[in-house]
C-alpha cells in the first residue's frame, strides 16, 4: 500500500453540509446535489490558469465543528461536499463555508471495500495515526478518490 504526502496550509471549502444522522446513502446524494447546483459556486472556487478546478473535498468533522474524528465509533459527524475557495470567499445562500486547519495528509487511493481500515492499519504500522477527522480528496487530474489522513497539524 502506497501513500502520497500532501502538505496543506489552512484552506477554505465551500459546499453542502449534512449530518450523518440525516440517513443512509446521504453522502452520494449530497454529491449529486453539489454537482447539480455547481453553477452557484463556480465563480468563487479556485481554479488554475487553464480553468481546471483545484480542489474537490469531502471534509469531515465531529459535530463540535472542530475537525476532530467522528463520534460513536466513526458513525456520527458532519460531512461537507465541496470545492476549495479563497479564505475570504463568501458562501452563496444555501451553501456552507468551512475553514480547514493546515495538515500534513497521507493520501491513500481508495481501492475496494474495507480500504479505510486497511489503510488505517498500514499507517499505524508505519508509526502514524490521524490527528483529526479523515477527509476525502478527489484528484482533479484523474478523478480518483483518496482518503486524506491528517497525520500532523501544521
């Protein structure tokens, strides 16, 4: 199992938020809503010089909104599906803005059922463990989904 390193200073995500108790299957439904309503945030999110989106995230936090791990054995927390934006960006009506603290992330490409637990065990074997809630990061070049394990706060 291989991990990539992503060093990320504090950053902003504008997206749509749910609480995990909103029901099973809500995260894929949330992404459908974000994709459908994307034009509402297109003008405020970060893009490179060619117009390519720079950051697509599924951010997670405990219900305390402190980016700590989900409670109740990882089943209860907040999820924000969205895109990176400038720190001073305003979230349009109906959207939510989170400022994520800076972290060193270990990125593990999601491969099959149970990947999260296998990756977590491998990080532990390597002497690392997440210091905050694990995020989802979507590589805009390939479309691949990764778990972004925050192993060090900046």
